[in-house]
C-alpha cells in the first residue's frame, strides 16, 4: 500500500516512509493511494483495540519493515481502555471515551503508536511538535523515556490550562518546552518552517509529530471503526459520530473509517468559535482568519492542518455536505452544555466534548438527529478551573494525570518568530 500527496506532485511512499516524513515534497499531505477492501467479517465489536487495530492497519503496512510488528506495536501502544459508554437519555446516544490514557486526551493514541513504531524502525532524533493544548503532553509522555529521542514542544503562552502546561513542562531535560508569546497558529508555522529548513532539520534530526503525521492519523481510525461496530451491535444502526474538531485529524480519521465501509452514517464536526470550517461549508470558500482563544483551547485553530485531506477525500462539495455537517459553538454554549451535563446526560464534559454535546443539540433542532456517538476527547479534570464552577462540584483527577502534576515545571519563553526559535534551539 502506497501513500500519495494530496497535491499529486510527489512520489508515492510506503507507510513507514511517511512515518519519518511530515509533508510530502510538493507541500501536500500523505493520504492512502486507495483504501483497502477489508473483510468486515474479520472484525468484531468485542475485539480489543490491539486486535482490532492490528487487523485494520496491516494492509497499510504490508511489505514494510513494520508488517510483522504491527500486532506488538498495537499491544504496546493501546495500553488503556476506550469504552463506548451509555448516557442517561436512552438507548441510541453513546459516549466514546478517548481520555483514559496517560495524559487524559485522545492524543495518547496517536502519540504512543508513533513512538512505538519509530522505536521499532530503529529511529532516533528530536520529535518536534506545536500544541494547542493536548498534543504536546501526549507526545512528551510517549517519548520522554525512550532512549535516542528528545522532544521539542511549542505552545501558546497563557492559552492552555495550568494542568495542560504541567504536562508539557515537567518531564526533565529530554523534553524542552517553549512558551510562545502568540497563538497556536504561530507555533504551528514555526514548526513547519523548522521542518522545511533542511540544514536545521538535519542538525537536530527532526521528526514531526503533528496531526499531519500518518503515524498519528492511522491509529485514530481504529477506535472510530471499532466504536461503529459496537454501536451497531447495541442499536442495530449506523453511527453518526460527533467529533470535537480543531486541526481535523480526528474527524478525517473517522471519515477514513467510513471510507473503509465501517457502519458510519455521518460525521458531524463540532467546532468552537473558530469558524473557518463552518464558513467553508456555508460558502465553499476556505478563508483563514486569526485564531480566537476559547474554552475548548485544543481546538483553537483557524487553519486546520488536515483540511487538504478532507478536500482530497471529497473532491465533490455536494457529496461532502451529505456525509459531513459542521456546527460552531460559542463559549457560552460550551458552558451551558457543561452545566447541564450531569443532569441531562449523567456525564461531566470537558470543554471540547461539550462542543459535541452542543452540536448534538443544534442538530436535534435542525435535522432531528438524536442518535449519535459523542466523541469525548479529553477528561474534564484537565480543565477543572472551567468545569468545577459550572458543575458546582470537584472533578476527581485520574491517577496518571495526578502523577504528572506532581513534577516541577521548566519552560523557555519565546517570541513568535523563527529566528528567535532557531537561536533558542542552539
Ligand atoms: C486535539 C484535540 C481536539 C481536536 O482534534 P483535531 O484532530 O485537531 O481536530 C479536540 N479535543 C481535544 C481534547 C483535543 O486535545
């Protein structure tokens, strides 16, 4: 199985070659040349993430160095549960909890898969990542104790929660965290520039771990596919997945699962006040504005980096609009969803998951969509300063998160320009 560039002007590459690259040579993103025709009879809703994952990913890694290791990589990477849980409202609304990993957000899935894959490939180097909140922590956690790897993280100062910041800055010398006086888009641009600078890239042996990395995207297909079978087993229906969306990685992974014929009816993109995708679906024009800070900070993105993959998957705008819907959710609506969460659904939502809940409620009023899987992307304990006053209660901290929070923080302040970054890297 080869991967091609969304822009169509780069040579095709194997999955393992893509793991080591970020962008294709023509500046596009790698996508599968075609999607494997899977024998869905080989998949069951009762399979573990590792079993399901090995079966699903094998065709992508055929005839690569990782082919015979995919099973053990999946076993090592997916060391936490990803349950589909009920809500109070009834039979056909479920929550896919992606937040039971080390850093309490879904980014652990991709980061751990990438880390174990690179280690199997005998790689070493500096994993470089821009984070809007959760990616950095997951990448740091996945690579921190791996011999031969260092991690460089850029994050927007004062735009992430204190607990998220702790997860970026408390790993010791192998993880360098840069606190950038700017937005996530600034951080992402600096990382892209660094990766494109071939001398610098060579000097530091940069490895990209942003959500454009195939090594993060492919494993995310697994839980959407598996959840869709679990949903069908319980409800006899195809699932509509409501995905809190920023850089569009998780939602594209859901659409890839649909493309591989798993029973997914539609994907609803829940976005915050950053309206680029919403406006695109309204007007057909992709216009990037400045990113706005919201309560769902890991989604504070105005130029979703996986947009090219979405456009590539759906060359026809009308088909896109049939399979995919977008809602934009204001902070006040996030707060309202969190406030009523326990009473209405029996769940405490994080601000990101709350955008999915608010989107469900909007969909209910416009299309009478009531059956769905709410994709819960982070644990509410990461955002306790937002969540606790709204629910009038404390949120218990998961043990792994508590462990990270005990470490001491070190970060380096940086202006949002590439020259300062280059100097700081040394
Ligand atoms: C990263 C993140 C998102 C957005 O996911 P994308 O793949 O960037 O669209 C949503 N919620 C949480 C908690 C996240 O960490």
